[in-house]
C-alpha cells in the first residue's frame, strides 16, 4: 500500500531532482548522464572476497549517483527505478559481453538476473524491495535491446545478519557467511540460463560473494558475474576520464 501511494504522489506532486535538487525534474539531464552516460566498467573491491565473480558497475558511488541510489532505496523515490534500471542494464550487458569474450555465448534460456535478497523487515520498512525493482527495470531495458533477460528471485536469507554499516571487509564476510541459500525449486527456475547477480551498490563484495556461494552450493550455476549500479570510485579497474564515474524472502 505504501508503494502505491508513493507512486501516486510522484505523479501529482512537484518534483526535485534526486541528484542535485534542481526543480521540476525527478532526475535532471546532468544527473542522468552521471548515472548512466557511458560504458560500464569492471571493479575490484579493496576487500575482495573469496569466490567473488567478476563485477561490473555503471557509475561511481559518489555525488549525484549516491544521492539517487539513496533516494530510491531509503526514501521510496520509486520513479528512479527506471534510470537506475537503465544503469544496471549497462553493467549486466558488460558482464554478458565479457562472458561471450570467453567463448561462453548466451544460452537459449537467456540471461537471468538474480537480485541480492533484502531482509523482510527492510522491505516492509521501506515499502518496496529496491534491488528487485531495479532488476526488473533492467531486465525490461535489456529485452528491448534484444537480450533475452528476466528476473528470478531465487535467493533467500536463512539466518539473521547484523547491520553491515561500519563493518570492515573481514567482519562483513564473517557476518554473511552461510547467510543465504537458494529457494526450493530455485535452481530449476534458473536452469540453462546465464546467471548474473545484481545489486545496487558494492562495497567489499562480501554480499555478492556469499550469493555466488549459495548459488554454487545448490548447483544453480555457473554465475557469469555480478552487476551493480554503483561502486566506490577507487575500485574501478580502469577509471574512465568521464567516470559517472538484509535480505528478502522467495516469492
């Protein structure tokens, strides 16, 4: 219900750009370019976690990009799912292209975007699941570009985890170890597809590494890689001169 009212409010109330505050724009042109104005790049988190698949990000997590991600995630600015999904689609396309370079062509079952799950309590508090919403928008963008893509929420949380804020790389790995598993029937729902883990932001990579472990343990792989909207500026393998640069239950 909360999400429905948020979407209605976004249609009838004056809007300001989530990135810079410019009036009469949910997202102004400049902030839109910062979010998704160029090719996605590979990133390598400083606290690289064991088992972390190749990760590509669309933008640097700073300035307007950070503001847009937080507005969608924490303040329920649902209209931002579209541009965030477009940015995520860039990163997913980069993952797929890298896999194809390794002679791993897209299978007939297509590409399956697997969102990192959010805790039920977080989804209820926010009124929506921001990562899944962004993933759905990304899948739609990819299909319109001719890439057979869909979203499968096959991961679930099997034990509570502590708030990750303020935790270092090692503490995050320990906090998340064994926290995720594949839903019953989840491996079958993604069988034969190229799996790409998706999230909004990567920090140390601990969450994505745990998600990849859970998929592998259930025989739901292989995972082609992971795609995120944004990553820390210093984590990009090749910083471009124009750099725009807890978890959910199964359905």
